[in-house]
């Protein structure tokens, strides 16, 4: 039975769906990060598999385009020995007018055990979790502007890997925050894990002022925003979600808020630079920074496989 307080948890407080980091207890977030650490070694084995999801069917339902997220979820599920079905939405009945819940009902009838869902509408994974069979688990792989919890978790794993202690950090999130589900998930995760200094950096049109209510410091000046930061998370301009002109030009944005070596020098000498991808070089980040010694963008992708393995193995082991 779904908890009335949190639809992600069962009556015992165990994780049965991953829909958002918001509202997750710190001990569950820490459990996911700790479990991910145990899966990293699987990547180094000759046979990169463990049997934890053997006999289970994982359906990847990506109603939006994706490269890293879809691929790493598929790799993660296969390394857990699950059977993976990638639904081609463009050729599915959804393209013929079938409702989302009818699609889910039909797939459930095919004995699905887990749905990994990316959807352009905020709340779609919650809707699926409320209406799917009790034994089916749902993982949100990104819904509208709302949340991208596994990206937030792999970002936290990356930060913990390189910085160890969350409680002493200054973290700057820079760029198109108003359209970013990653930024929201990161902010909730950083807050849950006790980061004392979280900064949202960008132009007024792209940084919502209500972030202050979450304890986030809003900065519209790049130098102020990243000075002394331990971690810088760069975000791309999500032009596909913008209505009307919110910026003079991409070139003007790069001049003011793009991360260059000169601007990076304002951060801590051992600062790490992160990016959820895809990267737009010369728009939000200079190639010399993306490929430089401070960048941990590629380790983020590697850690993402282990984090997604952790999430799927944990929820599959808990009863509704």
C-alpha cells in the first residue's frame, strides 16, 4: 500500500518507487549512495553482471529523447541480470492516441516488474505509480521541469566521491535553473545531505527567486556566485522549454555566465566542475574547462550506472 505521506515509500518506510528526491529521508538517500559504492566494482569485472534482478522485466518508457539516461538505465538493468524492454514510443500505440494509463495497463499485462519513465509532463511518473499493479515499481527518469532524481543522486555520489563531507561545502549551480529538473533534484538532495551553502547563479530570467525559500542563495553575478565554491554544477540552456526570448543570445550568455578558465580561478583551487549533459561547448562551458583537470563530467556518467543499479536493486527488494 502506498504511503499517504509519501507515495514513494511503503508502510514500513521502505523505498518502492523513486519519483523525486524531495521528501526522501536522509537515511534512504545515504543507503542509495552506499549501495552504489558496492556496485562500482562490477564495472571492473570480466563478467559485468550480478543476479539481483534475474527473471525481472524492466521496461524503459522514454517519451522524451535521451542518450545518457536511457543508455545507463539499460546498462544498469542488464548488469543486474534483468530482461530489458525498450519501448519505441514513436512506433507505439501512444502515437496512435492511446492514453498513458492504457499503455501502462497493457504493459503491466505483459508482466512488467519495473517502469523507468521519462516524460515531458511533470507528474507523469506519479500518475503511473498510483495506477500500476502493486508489484510494479516506477523510477522517474525525468518529468517535465519537476525532477530527475537519479541524476541528482549520481551528482551527490560524485560530490561525495571527490569531497567526502557534505557539511562543509559551497556548491554553485549555474545556468538555466528555471527550466532544470536536475537543479531542483540537486537542491533537494544537497539540502537533505546538509550542505550549508547552496547558490543558484544565472540571469534573472533563468533563476526563480522563490529558491530563497529553500535556503538557496540567489546570485545574478557570476563572480559572486562561484567565488570560493567547492563544487560548480553547470547547466545547459534548455531552449526547447523556453517560450519567447529569455536571453539576448547564446554568445551573450557565454560572455556573462559561461564557465571559462578565468572565471573558474575564482573558485577553490581544488573545485570540481560538473555537468549533467548534454554539454553545449562555448555556450555554458568552455572546452578547456570541460576537458580540464577540474572536470568530473565523465566520472559522473560512470557513477550513474552504479547509482541506477542501486536504485533498481533497492526498490525491487521492497514490497508495496
